[in-house]
C-alpha cells in the first residue's frame, strides 16, 4: 500500500510538471531566428539598394545602407566595395581606402578593388599609388580596356608620351571604337610635335563620336593652315560643351602645354569672340 501511494504521488508530480511547462510555452512569445544564409541574402539585397540609390545622388542614404550591409555580412568583398563607392561619393577617401583594404583581405583577386583604389589615389593626387593599383588590377584583368586607358592617362600626366601612346594603342586593340583612347593619342602626339598625326587621330575620334574635345583639338591643330575650318570646328565644340573654353578644365582633361597654347591663340580670334563670351556665361550659370 505504501509503495502504491508513492507511485501515485510520483505520477501526480510528473503530470503537474508537464502541465506547467505547457502553460509556460503558451505564455513565452515565439521568435524566428534567420539562418546565416538568409542573413547573407538580405545583406546582398541591402547592398544592391545602396548601390542603386547612390547613382540617384542619395549619398547619405546609400552610405547608411552600405554600412548596414557590411554589419550584417562582413565577409563579402562586394559589400565593402559598395561601401567604398558610397564613401567616395561623400569624399571620405581614407575611409574608402580602409574599406577596400578589408575587401582585399577577403578576396585579393577581385580586380575592381584595385581599379577603385586607383580612382581614389588620383583624387588625392597620389599618382604613383594610382599607377601601382591599376597595374595590379590589370594583371588580374588584362583585357580591361578602360583600366589600360586610365594607366595611359597617368603616363600622359607624367609627360611620358611614348608610354601613354603605347597603352592607348593597347586599349584600342581590345576595343577599336574607343574614341577616348584615339583622342588622347592625339593629345600625346601634339606634344611630341606630330601635328599631322594628331589631326588624323582627332578626325578618327570625331568619326566615331562628334564630341567637343576632339573637335576643339582638331581646331587647334589646323589653326595655322586653315583658320576658317578651325573657327567652324571651335564654334561647334563650344556649342556642344562650353566647359572647353576654360583653360583649367582642359588641363583636367590632360591637355598638354603646346595644345593649350594653340587653343588659347585660336580662342582669341575675332570670329570666336561672341562664342567665347556665351560659353563663359553658360559656365557661370551652371555653377
């Protein structure tokens, strides 16, 4: 009898315990914890949104989203690249370089990391570092015509015209209709006094795209032998892009001293006086 009573007590206690557990389960709310894979997917979605709104000029919002994306998933170099782009837009260049260094530690074979680094170094006037970064990126992606062209531009800045021309030519072998490379070859050859070759190159660039830069470059080339053609070309160039009336702007586009001198003489021509005034007024209006 005593043994029987003990069994009843034990059964009662166990039943009471399970009833209490069920009651507790009914009170405690249920929380869903996402998996690592789901979090990674969400971070990529946030990163894509950050990248998209960046190009709509929403820099602050883009930066905040990119920061959130890397907090969720700090092991994806693409997210660090997006954060770096947002930081560049906010002119946070050192922060951007730090982000790119983190991306590089994750995946040192991503050429885009080095191309973006080069862009930053150029912005902060560190040409040597920009060149080194570009060269690293091109080793990984040897057929990137834009990167090769940009490397040529650095040599153009350094007045190493032969090396610049070789790189422009290399980029054209990859993309023959890349008019910017043809144009910049024209800039380099003018500084080497190869005027006839510059004329041909500017004409070739115009045949692909009638842009203000090769139009004015060609005008500066033919100024001495055909002033009528030079003025017509200059009028067309300034109508397309008034910024080219400005010496400093042309310098930013890597125009050398000899071409600048020829252009300044051309823009003083009486027939261009009105067009120069209009171009300068347009620049003031847009600033």
